[in-house]
């Protein structure tokens, strides 16, 4: 087979793309909840990989920057933006709805000292007695 062969999909072949509104709602869901792409509810939004693929396409096309600029322009018309003085504030934390959306992390089982003692009832202790570093035997 030639290496420079270009494959083209026939019109109407394959699965139809997800509606843009549904993809946008899925992207907003990920941003609001802070969940991972693979944690998107499949029954509501469909394939997470398809949504993520469209997200990357839209980002490359400049859709989100255009959306941001349109929002700024609309706010400027409605309220007016004080362009002379602006400040940016931010915080690095989990999204506020993240815990409600995905639940507790199943790998967080607590630290060893927070766990219940073993079945014998006695917590683990080393067999060798403790000695100070300067002390000789």
C-alpha cells in the first residue's frame, strides 16, 4: 500500500456527530464539577472521548476565545467595564461541585494509624526494642 494514500470518509458514512448544544453542555459540566473527561455521565452526554475531541477542535478554532470576547462585549454594553482599572483574582482548589458529582475517592482509605487495629486487637509494634543512636549494645 502506498504511504502517501489519503483516506476520505464517504458523505453520510459513520456515526453522526453529537449536537453542538449537547457537547457544549458536557464541556460546561466538566468545568463546573471539575470531574475528569472519562467521568462524564455517558447516559447524558454520550462518549467522553467524542466530547473531548470536539472540545480540542473548538479550542484550536478559537471558539472559546471568541465566546469570551462576545461575553465581554455584551457586558460592556449592559453594565460597562471600567477598563482603566482591572484586577485578576484566582484560587487553586477543587471545583465546588466536584465532590457531589463523582463522590469520594475510592483509593483514599485513610492512613495506617487511622485504621482499626488488626483482628487480634493489638496494634502492630516492632519486635526489637527502641534504642537511642548514641547508645551502644
